[in-house]
C-alpha cells in the first residue's frame, strides 16, 4: 500500500483507525482503504452511522457557540480527531478571535494533520496525549501556554468516552479533569448508546462488533451510565438528551431517525 504524503512515517497504514474512520463518515479525505473498508462493514449493519457523526458535529458547534455566549473563551477538546470544516477553533475564533483552543489526540495522523492546519494560529494547538492520563494533558507545555485554569474552560469530550472501557476508569479520568477546572467551566459531552437507534439491538451490536474486531471496543452506555460523567456538574437545560434535542437551530422532528442515537449534554461546574 502506497503511503500518502500526508501520512506520518511510522504509523501502521494496514490497521484501521477510529479517527480516520470518523473522518471518512464526515466525508473527509484523510483515511486509507483499510479505514473505508471497516466503515463500510459497520455501515452494512448500521447505514445511518454518517448521519450520527454529522449530528454529533452539529451538536458540538452549537455547544461551542453556547460556551462563547456564556463568556467562555478557552476550549479543551480531548479526542479531537482529524480536523474537518467547522472544527472547534474555527467556530470559537469566528465568535471571538482571541479564543484559545487546545486539541488533544493520540492518533499520529490526527496530531500531524492538526499541526499542519493550526500552523500560524497562535491561539490554537494540538498535544499528543491520552484521555486515560489526564495529568499528561493538564501538565503539557501546550496547556500551560494556552489555558488559564484559574478561569472557566469548556471541556469537550465529544464521542470519545465510549472508546474507554470500564477498566480504563473513564469516570475517574473525567473527575480528575473536572477537579482541575475553575468554577463556571463547562463539560460538553456526547456518547454512543443503543438508546434511540432505529434498529434492533442485535443489528446495532453487529456494527459495534466491527470496532471490537479492530481492537477499538465501542462501549454503548445507557442514559444513566452516561449521566454519571456529569457528577459535580449542574446540567444546563434541556439536560442530557438526544443530540438534535439540545438547543436545536431547526425543528428536531425534521431530522433523520438515526440522528436521535445516543446522548448529548452540557454541564456547568458550580
């Protein structure tokens, strides 16, 4: 397989990547045939996956605008993936050119491409780190340069926590990040779930198994399990809901049925 010029040396381009599959669902070009093959296999069971991902991105953009309206101009986006149109820094800096954005990912392609996209942007950066190790993120030079943790920050955990299994202690990781944030900070979170998917659970489960087969298990949590991530935060209205129902720009009933898969919500640290 020929290595594209944008692909960093040292990565295994024969193995599918979650961030590159996500890029494919969104119509991006930074993915390999192995990623497209895995995506098509998952879509064979669950054809609405691209709709879910696009709904997730739309939720993220609305949440960033909400944070700006609340006076928050610092953003920490963990599990940011490969930059696509309408990414956090574009939305935030369109609203406030001085807004600061720190992206975090551990996928080498996502990190390398983010570095290229952010070149010359003094108020945005990417750090290679893992959500499982919050201290690695909080103590990074990039965090020290960009973020003032004495002031409110919008912490974005958008479609990333479902890639952490319970043994990874995802609740502990979120709590450690929460404790480092100033009062008034926001948690912006979306999570996959069997809830709302317009398919029998065994059909959705077959799509989930595709991720397990490529050593990236997808953990589908219930509404109650997802709500636990907001411990220590006060939910912002309308609470933890399907993504189209969170402060929609247009009537939610016009959305594709797949758009109502999973949950999204925003919480504020008291």
